[in-house]
C-alpha cells in the first residue's frame, strides 16, 4: 500500500485548451493511493486511485482529473537497498470542476525512477512519469468553449515522490 504526490506540468493540452480560450489544464499537483503486490523477481501488479488539482485560469475553480488505474511495475535489482524501476499504468479517467464530472475518458502512463528501502517494510520512491489523457468532447459552461475536439491526446509530465508500506 502506498501514497504518492507530485508536480504536474502540461506538455501538450491542445484538446483541453482550444485556441482563443483559457486553458483548464495548467500546472498542478497530483495525489494518489495505490495497492500492489510485488514478487521476488521484481514484477509488481496493482491498482490505484489518483486525482490532480490543476490551475483552470478562472474557467473552473480548479480542474480535477480523477483516475482509476491498473499498474504493472518492474524493479531492477530488487535485492539491493536502492533499485531503479519502470512503471506502466492505465485506466479510466473522469475530468471536471472540483471533483464533479464534465467528461470521461482514459489515461496511460509510463514512468521511470528509483526506490530506496528505508526499512524492511517502508520504501521511498521518486519517479518521472509521462501521462497521456483522452476525454470525450464537452463544453465548459463558464466560457462556452467546446473542448476535447482537436488533437489526438493531451500530455502531462509528473515529478513524483511517494512512500510504500509493505504489508
């Protein structure tokens, strides 16, 4: 079981931020909770919930993508105190203002980082992840913008830190 937090930086937001309208997906913060099982060979499987609080430039008070994801992770050199890892996640996405749902879609993530074993049952992790978002089209009521129409995907970079507690 583990918790993560991190800085969200937009890379490409053409779908959520159409030209001539304010962007609803600027810089923000990620908070997540996950459950996973890792085998001795370093392979891990799990699931989790994560939400982001994104700057919405007055269109919304805050934009909140909420994600329910599955996890596949591989820890290299799992018998060492410090070991690198690769992570893949994907799943269901809900996006809207302040934990309300304006649209739904999907998300995918690839990341790399490292874990530091602080004790026999506590692990500190840091990762850099690339996240892709794809939502259905929707209209923001505050400005009447029709969003998620142009472009294939929105992309975000997330700098993450977290703690995992091995049960």
